[in-house]
C-alpha cells in the first residue's frame, strides 16, 4: 500500500516530468514536513486531469531528494517561470518521484500501467 492514514495532501505547481518514468517537484521551504518525513515515508501520489476531456490519472511512486547539483539545477530550470519566481535564490530542494504505478481513467474505462 502506498498511502496511509497519516498522509497529507499538498499542491505543487512545480510538478513536471523529468523523464518518462520520473516526476519532479521543487519544495521551496527547507523546513517542509515533506523533507523531514521523506526518508521514512517515501511513497507519494499525484492526481492530474482534464475535466473537459474527462481524462484523469493518478501517479504513484517513491520519492527521493535530488542531491546532484546539475540535476537539481535542471529541475529548477524546467519549472514554470512563475514557480521559479517564488524561490529566486534557489533555497528549495528538488524531489524526484520514481513512478511505480500510473492509473488512467477515461470515458472509455480504466487502464493501469505498472512499472
């Protein structure tokens, strides 16, 4: 099971694909509870959708802090410019989520892709 009852829901406008199997987020707050709990509770889930097209997906995987400077810089550079302006000094932390399960729900039904 990837989630438990003590889970939190947060919004990350920085979320984007780093490569076909990995999502990334930028955590602006260095004191974020996410950064404190990630080592012992690395499983994360994301929801995305297009209401007009009636296509939704959940993406689940295991998070890890990106420590390599060049990869961290790439995550920051690939964020939307509006998100970058909230952490112009790059004090935040890049998190990679290695996807283990993707579930897509469309008008036609449900497809599950497990990696």
